[in-house]
């Protein structure tokens, strides 16, 4: 049994609106055990809609269609479906009752254009919409059972889970498949190097489809598994997870989709440690990421975004002498920033960044993309220099901030910089 | 001339990833004057990709395909295209040179899987990728000219505008229509209230299609205009711009797509003023936004992300008495934070936030979504309290930060809070 998805509407066709409905429907169908093979989008155009409906009718077993069931003149889906089936639109008593009761409940006057919504293709079955005025419907076209739902995401989601998925589960009966997607988050290798490290995966785990996704600056590794035995699928995923973890080592940040800042936060909490940050080139991004994690006030004390050199001296206490001798972008300055922010806050760890995010400010010796990261721990102060070549200021900031958090993560895991590579 | 769009990849097919590339491509094609009729998505599956490519080849004049050009084992698009055309993959000298020069520039080792990326369908033309390792290509299949681009949005967008759209413009030659999209950025009204304020627009400007887009927390107002006389189109846009500006007043942030932080930065530069920030609930987000603007070191001096109360007292100099009497989330505290950060940095303006982003930390008196914003100017200190009802911590942080920057923007424009509404 295979499924396709069709999103209708000029806004999606012309790109004014990003279609997020189809991704939601695909996820739900896959979870139910029905593989989705194709998605389509077309505009509010009866002949085009009709031809794509007929095409899908030749190919798929199930299709979920969204959009075009509203009361206005550009809502043409019921008409297109009737056209494709060679039937006419007739008033559905259930649909009329639904629309009328919606307006009764909300004490709103019913209009002629709302009455229009009760006309469905002859032979179709009405699907109730508990939270909106547009009833859905289902009907067979060719070999395929079509479910027509409104495009408003909250209505579509409700009707999908209440009216569509239970019917599909009944249809597929005993042969229900388990479909699992697992996401592992990595940082520190390019996508191609990540792929190289995992060479041989498909020989060891032929049942698992492997995917990669660059979610800058992280790379996600994904497992797609399908099977009839849920326990076996879970075991397979655990084994594959261990295999990948061994290959990637400390480049694997999390095996449950957690972001870098969530992982760092969890480690700080577990170790009852606190963090304070001194940010120059990252401009508050490290603090922003850390404080996006709920509960971060337990371990995040302070970040001084000391953008101006004057602020580094007067507010953080970096010595003017260090700045004069080495400049702001230097291991010595970064180390002193980390040390000072740790001292003035009493945090367990002090973390700092100083670098050149661009587009201006680069020199031959310290080109755009250079960053120095300082880390002060209860035992020592260390500083590192890295160099990146992204053209965008925002990408440089993100990479600098991620690298700084990774230094802290490795420290919290007890991995020493000697083994960084 | 009609266009279709194809997005490839198991993540999109299975709904793990929402496809935003297709909307971007549709918008750009429509702006160029080529109507988009259909979008498709399929997974990383050579026979399925091949059959959809052949179908499109029978129907469309132009098709833009994204995804599957990377170095890993799930990148199968070039193979599927060669298959559909009945040709083999051969190494493209231009593509090889591009990949090699990318790795030379970045001093990174080239791998066998990157070399794979230089194999393109025989007879295709390589399209350069200036910011990534995956070359694109174009080739004819059936009656349709296909452009194959990588799925990474930043690479796809760059190649679309540099390699694809100019070629399409040449193809459509003399019949070129002027298609202009103008974006106005607003803040402070909901999408429906913005719509209400602009009621009557289409009567005054029937030639312009009006669009709204929520780009949280900003709302964008868009004009879509098509015509053959470029000068006339520009004049029309200017008139419509003035009409909208009058209706929206100071809710209109910019008429050229500039973000809030860029507008604030421009005003600070023009007035040779500087800014320092004390952030509690926004956790560095204001600093991060401000420092995303190139050249912000001219006016941005410092942000103290004083998350812990201890940091507010010891690092910023907020009086313990104020905190004891009013708590952290209060106009008195926010005002003192703004005043103190202005004093310790010598900035022209001090801006502060203190609030409850959630999900925890709310009380009956100060529920989640409460924020106090302080603004210290050369003449006075003011503080405001706002309340929002977003469920997400990140949305609250964004709204708080945007509201604080808006307070500063209005001050820089000489608009007094009495007229805030």
C-alpha cells in the first residue's frame, strides 16, 4: 500500500506560502506504516487539479489532499474532484448539518458562501471538521482512496488524526508496519567526512536506510527503519547507534536529536557546575543559545558581550597591557577573558571568544574567520585558535559559538584537547 | 513558457524536513515572469526520480530540481537524471576543477566521495557552485530544460540567482515582463490588524497584488506588480508605498526589507550615538541581533547578559534594595539596569530587559510572557511593562527583544511613548 500527498492553492504554487502540511501528513502516514512515495502541489485551477487527481488515481492506494475547501471563490477542490470523477456536486445533509451547527454554536450568521461548503461530489463520504466551517470528504478515484481536508493546519491536523488515520489503520489491518526515524547530531566533521567515517554501514545494517543532513553548523545522521516487529526495530536501531557512536567518537554530540546547547546544559546540571561567558566576536550568540534551553538559569550565570576593547578592560578586567601587546584576537587575550569572567562571577567554567566574523576587520596575519577561544576551568586556563573560511558573518558567528561550546562539552566529558582531531 | 519544480530527498518525502526550497524557487520564477504550474517531491530512489523526470519532460518548458547532489551514498540525483536520459555519468572537467579548487581554497583534503561529485550526465552543462562542493548541472530531457541544484538552501539560492535565472531571462528574451516584488517590514500589529489597516488598498491600486507574511515577530507586507513598462511599475510602487506608510505610521519599520536591528543600527550611526544593553530574559538575543549587522562595532559597546540576580548586583551595579523590594521583573529594576549599563559604558543609550520567557517561573502577578523594558537616554530613564501569551520560550524571547529594539527605534526617531499604540 503506497500513499501520495497533494497540496492545493495558489499561495503554495507561487511560493508565497511554504507548505508545511505535506510534511506533517507524510510523517503521520509513515508512522502509521504507509510509505509516502510522492508529494505534489498545484494551484487553484480546476483542469490542473483534475489531471493530477486522475494521475494519482492510477498510481497510489491512498492520497491525502489539502486546501481549497473554504467558502471563497478560489476554493475549488470539491468541484475539481467531482469533475475528475465525472459526477456532480450535490448537497450533503451531514455536511449541511455540520456547517449549520458550527454557526449555531458560535452564534455567528451563516452566509451563502458557507452553505456552498455543504456541496460535495456525488458518492463521496463527508468527514467532520470539529473546529472549522469546511467539512472534508473521502472518495475513490481510479484505484485510489482520496481524503480531502482543509488547508488550515490546525483543522487539517485534527481531521487527519480523527478521521483519516483510523480509517487507514483499519484498511491495512493486521499488516501494520513500524516506521522509525532516528536522528543523531554530530559536530566537527563536514558532511562528506561524516559519510566517509560511516562507510560500510549499509553492509552491516542493510535494513536501515542512512541519511545525512547539514543543519549548519551541525550535521545530522538519520536512520530510517521499517519493519513489522517493533521490538526488533528498536534493537536494530540500538545496534546501529552503537556502531555509529564508535565510528564517530566525540564528534557525536547526541543520539536523541538534542542540540549542542542542550547537551552542554545537561552535562553542567549533572555535574552541578555553572558557566559564565565573555563574548567578543560571537556577540551574545553563545548566551542566546544557552538561554534557549528551559531551566538554563540553574547553570548559566552571565555573559559579558565585550564588543569594544574599552569594555574588555573596564568591565571584564582584561589588562590593557595584554591588549596592547597581542591585540584583541589572540590566545593570550581569549585566555585572560575566560579567566576574568570566571573570577568575577565565581562560575565553575569561564568561556570566551575573540575573533573576526567579517566582512571587514581582517588582516594578513589574522584574516576574517580567525577565532580564539579561551576556557578557564577549576584547574587551568587554555586557549585555542581556529580558522574558518565562511563568507557570511552570521555563519562565522555560528561556527565560532558552536566551536566554543564544543570545547566546553569536551572538557565536561573529560576529553583532553590533545585528542582533538 | 511554464515551469515545474522538483524537490528530492527522503527527508522531504517522509516529512522529516519541510521543503522551503520549492517556495523560494517558485517566487523567483514567478518574479522572472515564468508561471509555476506544479511542484513535486520524491525520495532518494532512482526509478521514482527517473519516472517523475520523464513525466515533467513531457509537460514543462523549465524545471528546477533540488537535492541529491552531495557526496554521500544517498545522493543519487545525477545518476537518476542520466538514467532518465539514457546516458551515462562522465567526469566533467569543469566540475572536477570546481571541486578541487574548493578544497584547495579551504586547505581541506579532498576525498573520493567528493570526486564522485564531478561525475555528471553525459551531455549536461556544469553549473558552478561558488560556496559549496556540489556542482549543479543543466540538461534537456524531452521538451524541458532541467536545472539541477543542491538542496542546501544557501547554495541553492546563490546558484539560482547566478546561474539559473539569468539563463531563463535570456530564454524568454524580448517578451520579458517586469515583475517586481516589494517588501515592507512592519512590527507591532497582528497580521489581521495589518490587513484591516490596509483595507481599500486594492481599490486604489488594482494593478498591485497585496500579500502578507508573518515572519515572526515581524509582519511583512508585499506588493506583487507585473507590467511591461519598468518606469511605470516603479512609480506605482512608490505611490503604493506612500499610501501604506501613511496607514501604518510608525508600525512600518522599513520599506526596503531591512530588519529591525539594521534600522536601529543605521539610526545610531547617523546620529553618532552608541548603545549598551543589559539583558536578563532575552539572554543575549538583542546583542546577537545587533552584532549580526556588519559595522555594528561602530555603535554597539557592550551587553551584560545578567541572568543571575547576583550578576545584576555585582557586575551591573543594580541595588540589592531594588531587587529585594520589587524583584527582578519590574519597571524599577529594568530602569535601573538601563541606567547602570549606560553609566558603566558611557554609551549614549542604555537598554534593558527583564522578564519571564517560560515555560517555568511565572506567578499570578507576573505570568510567563511578562517583560519589563528599560531605556536610559541622555535626558531620562523610562521603563515599560508588556505582556505576551506565546507558548514557546524562544518566541517570548524574540518578542521581548524586538519590543526592546522598537523602544530604542522610536526614541531615535523622536517618537514619544505617549503616541505608542
